[in-house]
C-alpha cells in the first residue's frame, strides 16, 4: 500500500490524502456522505461543490479531474466539497428514471444546504460565495441547484445540458454566471438535445434541451444585453478537436458556451476514464478544472 501511495504522489504531486476528509451524516433519516478539503492559512469565504457523474462516486471524480481541484483549493483559498450521490446518483429533476435517488425523491438540495450549515457551524466558516460544477448527472444536478438555491452564485456544467423538466420550471430570479462545456460527439448527453442514454444507447434516461438552448436560457434569464463574443481554438494534440467559445456579458454576470467539436462525454484535460469507442475522445485543448476555477474567481 505504501508503494502504491508513493507512486500516486509521483504521478499526481498535488494529492493531499490527509487533508481530504470524508464525513458520514444522517440527513432526513438517510445516511449520506461527503468529502471536503479546507486550505490552511487562507481567508476563506467560498465553497466549490464538485459533483460526480451517474454511477460514480467521490473517488472517481477526484481521479477523473486528476486531483486538480484540491491543488487549486490551496492556491485560491476555497473550501472544496465532494458530495456523494444517494446510491451513486443525484436526483437532478428528470422524471421516469429507475434509480433509487429518483424513485425515493431524495432531497439533494436539502443535503447541499446541510453541508453548508455543517461547514459554517462545525468549522466556523463564513461562507459568502457558493459554486457548483461536476460532470454529467452531477451537472444536471448543478442546474437544479442553481434553479432552487439562491445561495448559488455560479455554475459550470461539463457535458450536461439542462434537463427538459427544469428548462420549463426553473424559478431562478437572481442573475447567475454560467459556463457550459459541451461536446458535439457526446454519445450519452446529446449536444443537440433529446434523450440521454447509457452506453451504446441501451437505456433511455430522460430528456435534455440542446447546449445552445441551455446557453440562451441563461442569456435570456440574465437579461444579457452585451454583444456576443466568439473565439475558435485548435487542439494541438487532437487535430480533429476544436473549441468554439461563446460569451455574453450581462449586467452582473457572464454566460459562456464552450463547444468542443468532435469531443465526447469526457472531462477536458482529465483522464480517459473509458475507451474512446464508449464515451468519445477527451479534449486536451484546456484543463476544465483550471478553466472553471478561473471562471469562478473572475480570472477570465
């Protein structure tokens, strides 16, 4: 085991095993779990929630993102939180799904608020800013958090567009800065909208609207008046992958759409967690973890 840990540290020197604390709690009579990291010797007023994908867990999202959020937590000075979905799924608001989190209508919004109160009361933190990101089911849940929690200031969904039900029922009134990262060759979360599916289209997992509709939803909701800015970039390592970046400035917020041409259901700059023929290609044109934190902290 010691040799394994040593090898991991050589590969990912930002790993801090002792500083990522896993906590089990009871919320609404149900055992739940989350992990968190609090940087030392920093003035802290922000919390970043990173949510795993459907069927995933805390360990998988940490590995997928190469532990970058932990290193960035130390340099930027935010509390990092990895919630664990109930039986590995978050109840993101889609209807008709057969996972227990959906069938039992698990209150993940209440769970997130519980975590915030835990940090305030048990760790004596004054939290002023709350941000959400993650991947897939985790970011469908980020949209729901944005719509139902006024505490949320920014979200950055990766390979997740808005659930159809939420698109038609979102009650958010405050402006919200949003960065949507979506891929045109995503075999699970259709870029053009439609049915979400499991690998090879075996399962139908509810409907989402398109990436462009998701982007325009927040542009309209924020009453953005600024002119759209569009830039295009080439991936140096995967020559068939391009990034088209759209940006609209609003009065108190910004809305981005990062479209990855020919990339798949993957984390840009992350690990290729399943073969390309299952989930598509991983873009290397930017590191999503770094880009998202730069967005959250107004560095871009």
